[in-house]
């Protein structure tokens, strides 16, 4: 089993080199080149198809989905890419049962977006080589008949030609964690900008790392490429597919790193290959060896005209850009002194971040900006996220937090009220008013309640008078009980001491 800590031999002798390829299905209504619905999850197989996405001969010409292109540009803008002013679609030829036409419509030279970067939460910059639009392939499932042992493919074309964005990094990732963090960041950007849900379990996002290990000092990273020094021969790359979660991105790289180092140390030859991630066993397994330069015979697609992207188009699309989680984290820390951990958790989804910001704004009407942010952060991190529900009305939550700040309720009482409101639909505002009233009553009658308590606990009173000071705690507890926990313990203690002196 690979360990999370690199082996000593690794840190001394080898460097890890990773490039990541990410495919994201965009949130469009229809497919990339036809009007079939793009949402296929749990739909009857082969019910959302037409001659275009089935790749039938004599099918109508493909029509490019404008929104899919816009979302690809938006992804490019969100990741600091240059945007090309022309889109050239190519046919990428290969033979596979899930490929309807015998080619996939993709891009080749001059990808729509290029030379961008993303900063991970740890501030590591990951360079992006290219981002381009393309179409998804059909879904194929392999079956073996139990009785006869015969095996066959079933193909569902509902997924065929669903719009995809392909994101390719430069081979600049040096640790498994950076790869995981990059994938997380890309998914956050896709979600923040409504490009995609990026649900890996549903196949809306797929990550394929390219992994190699090289001897330390024998290579350099130059112009976005790994170049050997002197006569060093670079070790081949391994591509890992079938990764079903972001955690598995990290795990598969850790596994491959250890496996490759072991190969080299044992004098085994490494061949360039594609391996699949086996999530049950936490290992990669051999799938197929890869020819050095795969010949996809890219040819310009004669059915799709060159599409122009004007600066007005880019301007219009950039209006959809919003403050992303990384920028939020920086702002929360800088302006409000929020801890890095809290800032990361709060900004991990747009919904959380917006809720936090609204709450902070409401609270800052009564508290200072920083105090408001701190209280909002504490309540979200400590209570609201634990309850896992952002349906609590911001105005109500503000009242509750202010009641806590003003000593009217304890934090525990506040949490109790919140849960009661969510589970039993209790009105937070009314609950708080009730408590406030009771509290005022108690304050008015505290002397009477203390007097009664003294009268009814003569033994404890005598013990206290006799010098056993610890009994005071018991008496405070009794008074608290008689006020149903609404009194302020400090007030109770003070009043008790006063009364006992009389
Ligand atoms: Zn179709």
C-alpha cells in the first residue's frame, strides 16, 4: 500500500512530474451539435438521440451550441487564459465503439483558450496549457453473459455529443496534493460560474493525470515542457483513467509514484501506458500500452465554419465573471481577519459564501465589520454547517446572534433554538422575545427568587455561613433552576452574596 509520506529514497533521488487533463460537461440544455437534450442522467438509454449525435450517414450538418462555446470562454476567463478570436473545429479520428462517427469533433492547434493559470488554496500556481470545447462520446458498458460466457458491449448514445470542456495543464504539478487542490479549484470555478455541477460520480467531471518520475537534477521545466539535461533519457509517462473522485486523483498519483520508483530501482523497464484506477483496491491496473505519438489524423471539420469571437463577445461573456473562492479567501483574511481554515470552508461553495456575506452585512449594522465577520464565521462554522442547512432566515439568525452577544442567551441555547426552528418550525423571533420577557421578569424578581431559595435551603445556607464557601455554587445552581436557566449566573451570585450578608 502506498503511504502518504513519500519514501526516503523518493525525496532523495526522484522528482514527481504530473500534468492533469480534466474534462467537464457544461450545463447546457442541448448537446454540442444538435438540439437533443444534454441532460441524460437516469434517462432510458438511447432515447435522447438524433441522426447528428448518432453519426448516421446523411445526417443534417452539425450546428454549434453557442452557449457551450460561451461557457468554455467563461472557463478560460476564470482561469486567466488568453482567448483566441477564431474557433477551428477538427475531427479527431480513432476507432472505438463509443465513437458514433469514427471521429470526435474537437480542437487541435490554436485552442480557444490558452496559457492560463489557477492558484491552489496553498497559493501554488498551476499553469494551464489549453482549454477547448469538444463533444463527449457515447457510454459503453461491457457485459459478459453468465450462461455462455459470451461478452458484448452495450452502447448508450444519450451521452454522445454532450458538450465538453477539456482543460490541460502543463507538466508543472509536483505533488499529489497540488494535483488534488488544482482539480478542486477547477471544480469550484466551474460551480461558481455555473459552467457545470462538476459531479465526478455522475461523470460530469473527469480527471486524468499524466505521471512520471525523473531523477533529480537531470531535467528542467522549460517553456512549459519537461526537457532532459545532457544525455539523460526521460522516463515515460503513465496516464491514469477511471478516476471517480478528487481524492482518488491524489491517491492514484501517490500509488503511481511509488510503483514507478520501485520499477526504476529494480531495473524494470517502464513502458508508456494507460492504467485504470481501481477504487476498491486503491491501486492502478494496466489497461493498454500507448504508442509514442498517437496518430489521430486530425483534419479540419469541413462541416463547421470557422467561428469568430469578437472582443464584444468576450466583454459580454466576462460580465458573468464573479468573485471566485480564491479571491474571497484572500479578502476575508485581509479585511476581516478570518482564519484561513474558516475562509476556505466558507468559500468552498458559492451558496455558503453568499450566506456568510449576507449575515456579515446584517450583523455589521450593530457590530463592527470585523466583529460581524467573526461572529458570522463562528456561527456558520460551529453550528449552521453542522446542521447542514442554509434555510435559516438571515434576519432571524442575526437577531439570535445579537441576543447571544448581548448576553440574553447562551451559545447552547442559541443552537437549541436553531435546531428547534428547523425541526419543529418554531419561530426564532418569537422564541427570542419570550426569553427576553422571561429574563426581564426574572431580573425584576431576582431578589425575591434568591430570598425564597435561601429560605428553602437552610442547611446549605448554614454550611456557607459556617465557612464552607463551596456551597455557594450549589445555591447559585438552585437559583438558576428556579429561574429556568434564564438568569445571568453572575447576577445570581452577586445577589446571593448580598442577601446572605443580610
Ligand atoms: Zn442529437
